[in-house]
């Protein structure tokens, strides 16, 4: 059963802002890597493309793997363009021409983004891989580490956008109801997917999540 992207907030949600922030917003690790892997995003592909341009122009990397068709519940994507293609064609022509960019266009979720890209990631398993996702979706790093546990993977997030058009940041996300609901959905996914074995679920993270849910009031 899918978890609602914007589930209703528990009564005492605001008591755990610090804990939710720590779990969802993992720190950025910007340094040179051998390849950049980007999780698919439909709503914020332009913001991701801008972030990829910054990584390229700053010398972080010149090799990229862009992923995603569309979430399973979305049938049509901009006249047939996939998430990966939408991001790709939002890049400057010069970057598309000069950088080494691979598109994975079949996946419909985070796990498939990685699974379908493993042949492209294989040459870099002994190197450094940068992982791009929205800043509040640090959970996706736990998915990535499940598939490549021995590889040095670095989180390189970009700030998404709230429903009101403002940036979705670790600094003030809790001041916006839409952002709060998105984060609450992420917390539920960490618990569900971790317990199901779909991602790395360290003992300290499991204990933190279990402790939170023992205190949360519906």
C-alpha cells in the first residue's frame, strides 16, 4: 500500500521537528566524484537540472546518470518525455554536448532508479559516486547504500519547492504545512521501507524511528 505524499499530521508533530529534520535532511557532501547519479523527479526536474549544471561547472564531475520514467500512478509525462529526459533537455546544450550523460528511462521508483542503473554504476563501484536528490529526501541514500554498500556514496542534494513556490529547505520547512506533510510522509516511508528490507536500516536509525513512533499521537 502506497503512503500518501501528504498524509495528515499527528497531533504532536511539532514536538519532533529536530528529529524529523535530522532523519530527512542529510548533510550535503560536495566534493569531486567519478560519476553523479540522479534520482528521478517529475515535479522538480528543472531545479534538479540547475543543480546538475552547478555540479558540472564547478568541476565536481562531468559524468552523469539521469534516471526515471515517471511514478507508477502517472500515465502521461509531458507528451511522452520521461523524468530523465525532462531533466536532460533542461540542461544547456553545451553541457549535453560535452558531458558524458547516460539516461535510464524505465524506472518508476527510487529502488528501480538504482536497480536499472547498476550496469552503468558498475565501473565506478570502487570509486566515488555522488547521489542527487531533493534535500528532504535523504531516505533515498539508504536505498542506494543497499545496492552498493561497499562504494563511497556522497549525498549532493538540491532544495525542492513547496506548494507555495518557496524553497523547501532544512532551515524552515516546519513553518509550512505542505512541507510538514511531505516530511511526515518521508518519515513513514523510512519506517515502512526499512522494516521491509528495501533499504539499509541501521540499528541506530531503527531505534530512533521506533522511539519516535512510540511517542507520536495520531
